[in-house]
């Protein structure tokens, strides 16, 4: 749509910080007030609105999109949303190891095992490692404790955590990044390890590269969203 406003401001209120366009507060797609829990996030969302040209392009406003999701989707049924994310712990990417070649096995071990070791210490859990792609259940205690770690988060935290989980296919990677146990580059390298290895072996496909870059963009935006809470 065309840009319909000139001035962007942040206004503090009793229930949070709101974005104001020409004196009018922004609302979510579901017509709820767009109230941000921290000034840092509000200023970053305001910068997205300020940075628009003649056309407003939601694809260039990932923080706004995540905030909308937190309010319109997650907050409506926080427990159900958390349970959906927690299910990724039942088939975490890091538990599914290649049967070969040895170079890929070694790379997965180097990138993924430290993250699993962190989760073992942090949540007092253990993991069943699988060679291949056939599903194998994780211990009940592991699933329960990881689910509790997700369920403890508020709607905005869950909205930021969600892309980290779904893009990587790993609840452990997402939690490690959210809790500062892994930095962004380490987490992304673990999440995209298989794609990077395939590209090294068979060459890089332009379409696949573009898709991977888009995933990284969303991954980085979700991480930034969490850091602003």
C-alpha cells in the first residue's frame, strides 16, 4: 500500500509502548492496539515504519510482523502455541545424524553435540541420537522439561522463538540462542549445516541459495526481536 503517513513516534502508556503515525496509534491486522513491552522494541518497530518509502512493504518490517503475531496469534491461546513449538523437541534436528560419509558425521558432531551438551546441563535432560531419518522418540522426561522451558515464556518471547524453531527444525538451537548459550553465527551454522555440506559437495544452486538467504534473514530478525524484549 502507499505510505499514508509522514511522522512516526513512540508513545509510552500504562500498558506498553505504542507506535504513532501522524498522531494515530498503529493497530495490528486484527485491529488490536500494537503495544510493545519494551522501549527498545518499540523504537526498532518505529524505525521500520520510518524507513518505508512511498510504498509500505510488510516484507521489510519483520519486527512489526512478529509483534503483530505475538498479539493477534500467540496471546489468543498462549498455551496451545507453546505446546506446538515444544513438539519440535520430540524430533529435534540435532538428534538425527548422518550414516555417512565420515566427514559429514564429524561436522555434525562438532557443531551439534556442544548444543546438546548445553541442553543436558541446562534442563537436566538426555537425548537419544538416531542415525538416519526414521523417527525415534526422545525420553519422556526430556520432552516434559523442554516443554516446560517453552511454556514458561510470554507471548512476545514465544513469537520470537517460533521462527528460530521452525526455520532450524531444532528446539535446542532456538533455546540456546534465546538464552545466550550460542551466538547467532554458531546457531545458524548448526541450523544450516546440512545445506552447507550439500552445496560444498555438489555446487551451489542459485534458487536454493536465495531460499537459504531468506531463511537466514528471518532467523536473524527473530533473534533481534528477542534481544529487544
